[in-house]
């Protein structure tokens, strides 16, 4: 039984080619060597071929590019796109936004200050999602209410993530800019939390739409 347990655990962990650390695959990004020997990010972990894993941090991807670690891991000459780190960010943002849309369709996500506050009061929030460019005052008010309510209910603290811009959240939810959203407890919790946390861990350098550097 112990051997089976260790085997199952190992399948969920991968080693980063940059720092050699082993960790849960949710915290890493898979890359494969695609057509014409080009390094391709595989966020869905479905592309064929051997996978090369890098911690979900922009600096880790940039280090892998700068030091030629993809070629070293593949033991072959490979082509690395100049904007690979930016492309990874765009793909992570697209995946995170799509997860929000799926949660909304499943009836497990609400948006807007009042609706979020109502879910906090009911104790149904699994994740508080705030836009990167949202008002600090309103973000602080909701986060404070969340902490106080869950402390009163003697429940574990609820994460607060800010990986997306308001326009990205709005597009994902089919409305104008969205600043506040709450994921409620349900079947979408693991996917949405995982995709948003990985984007936040990666770090944002690009603005939405125009993809210019953050000011």
C-alpha cells in the first residue's frame, strides 16, 4: 500500500529543469519540442512527446531560455521563440479567463460588489477574485469582510487572487469590465483556483489587448 501511495504521488510531481526542484505539476509549466524542433508551451499537458517542466514563474522561463536549458534537457539543438516568456503569459491569462467563463456557466461564480458581499455573508466563497486594476479601497473592503466572516464561522481563510485585469475578467464573463468576482464552492473550485493561482505565480508583465509593458 505504501509503495502504491508513493507511486501515485510521484505521478503528480515534476522536476523543474531550471532549479532541479520537484513539486506538484500544478505549479509548473510543461513544454514540448514541436514541429521544426521548436519549444512549445503545453499548458493543457496534452501534446505528444517528452515534456520539459519549468516552475510557473516568468523568471524561471526566462532563465531556461537564457541558459539554453531546453536544449540541454532535450539533448538536442532546439529553436526557442524570442517571445516565449510573453507567449506563456498570454496563454496562462487566456486559460484563467476561460476558467472563469466556465465557472459562470456552471452557476459557481458571481460578479459585482454586492453579489460578492452576499456570498461572503452566506459563507459560500471558495475564492475571491479581484481585478489587478481594481480600486484598492473596494478590494480591501471585500477582503476584510471575507476574513471577518470566515473567522466568525471558524472556517479556514479563503484565498484572494488578483491575476487578471478588469477588461479580461469582463470579456470572460460577457459583460463590461469586472473588478470583483467570487468563486463559490463546487465542482469548478480546483480548476479555477489552479489556473488563476498559476497565472498569479507567473507574474504579469503584459497589459491586456495591446500587450504593452505594465506602467
